C-alpha cells in the first residue's frame, strides 16, 4: 500500500444503511483533517457494494 493504511468495516444487513456506514464515514472524515490530500479506496461486494455506494454519496 506504499505506506497507506487498510481498514476493514462490516455491517449487518438489518441495520439502517446510515448506521451501517457511520463508523467508516467517521474514520474517513477524521483522517481527512490529518491529510486533506489523502486518497480513499472504497470496495464492497454484494451488500457491501450497496453500503459502499451509500458511503460514497455521503462523502
């Protein structure tokens, strides 16, 4: 990752979609303050893809 950090999040399908992405959203926003030019790679499979799309819209 060339010095980057990988963080994995999971969520249960029965949670509200905002709740399911909140921890990831908070982490990204917190890191943005530390490194405004940093890059974020979002990846999700199946329901994770739904969450990633929602997270991208929130950001």
